[in-house]
């Protein structure tokens, strides 16, 4: 179900990016909502990127993390638009609060 949804929403993306997004989404337990699965996959991908060397080798994973978070927001907007703001605030911790 998640891969079908992802496929419908990444059809115009470059093939390598669409494949990486699908692989990362598939790596997360399928228990849960589409938006939750995508958010979990995106956060995990971003965490992996943050722990790697800061060179071009992580570019595809960084793009995939961004895409997964964006897709998670889209999925939430489609099925529960009234909860989108609250959902968005839970996705990633705010760094540098109070600056």
C-alpha cells in the first residue's frame, strides 16, 4: 500500500531518486499510516546522512530524506488536513530555539 502511494507521487521524479525513496519507505515497518511510515523513513534517512561524511556520496540520501518528509506532509494533508500543522511540528526537532 505504501509503495503504491509512493509510486503514484514520485512518477515524475528522477528514476534514481524515486527508487531510493521507495527503498527507504519499504525499509520501515508497514504497521501504521502512510504519513507515519514516510515520516519515520525520512527521519531515519536524515539521521544516516547526518552521521556520514559531508561529501557528495550522501546527496541521494539527503534528497530522498527531503522527499520522504515532503511526501509524509502531503499524505497527512490528503487524509487529515486539519492535523497538518500539528503533524509537521512533530516531524523534526527544532534546533537553535530561542535564537
